[in-house]
C-alpha cells in the first residue's frame, strides 16, 4: 500500500483566497507551539473516500496517527457512519485503505497546537500537492473535515455543507473525477456542531458512497 509523505516547498499562485476564521495568523507570524513532525498519509488508489484534515495536532503528531486527540469526534463519528462495520479508533487509521477503502490526508503536513497557528501561506502551499493526490490516487469522494479548509482549497465560500458541485478531474479525464464533500470540523472545540450533528454528516456521506456503488454496479451490467 503506497504511503506518501512530501514536503511543503512548492509555490502556488491563487487569484482568490477566502479568509477563513480558522486561519487568522499573518504570514509573518511566528510558528509558536508547533513541531515539524507530520503524520504519514493513509492512502491508496481508488478509495471510496479520502478524508482531508487541516493539519495534525500535536497529540496526533506525537502518536503518529490521525485525529488522535482525546476530544476529537472523528473516530466515534466514523464508527457510527455505516462506512465501517465495527468501532474504530485512531490506531486503526493505517488499516482503513485496505479494510474499508477509506483514507486520510492533510492539506498541511506540519503539526501545530491549533489550526490558527498555521499561516495562510502554508495552506496555499499545500493546494497543488493535495490536487495531485486526487488526480493520482482517484478517490471517488474527497471529504473536507472542516468548512474552512475547503474554502482555502477552492478559494470560494462554502455556501452549504455536504456534497459540492465542484469536482477534480483525474489525470485521465475519461476515467472520472473526485467529488468534493464538506462536513464540520470534528474537533471537540467546535461548538456550532455537537457530536450527534457531526454523525449525521458522516451518515450522509455513507449514503452517497453506497449510491455511487449501486450506480457503478448498474453501469457495469449495461
């Protein structure tokens, strides 16, 4: 199973970048309370869903697993989503691609105590690499775990959560594209959405995945 860890040294030019409340620091601010430790991608070809996080928190970086903070709702929500058949924890992240065709990556590889410790410049630098992953690995759906990160990536305001109209075509456009899905951040400090609300977005994502599977099965019969 391929694992991809790449640096952040690519430049990107964007004509439109939305200033999200999740990313408040200026480019010249110091990167305080952070490490240069990253968490490896859990990725493979032709995934059902590739989850996209903002960046690893310090606890995740220390443990070497995604969404490992004790107050993060990602794993409890995934366990109740229908995308997996058992309770999963951060220790299961490495097995997600093989067992469930699910993967996890981040827009920014550098870990930090808070998302607001990242600069807008850092977020922009991660855009080309993330797009390259979509084109190369061909996930059916890229799920942005947080509206702010989607806005940084697309340079557009997210008018509604859930499935978006925007899609990323693969290197061979004839083979298909990656659809984009947006859900609230699973961080425990996000008070606008409580855990039961977040579970509903995971379950909605599961319904879309199953619908795409049925459509593909019907197409193969024709």
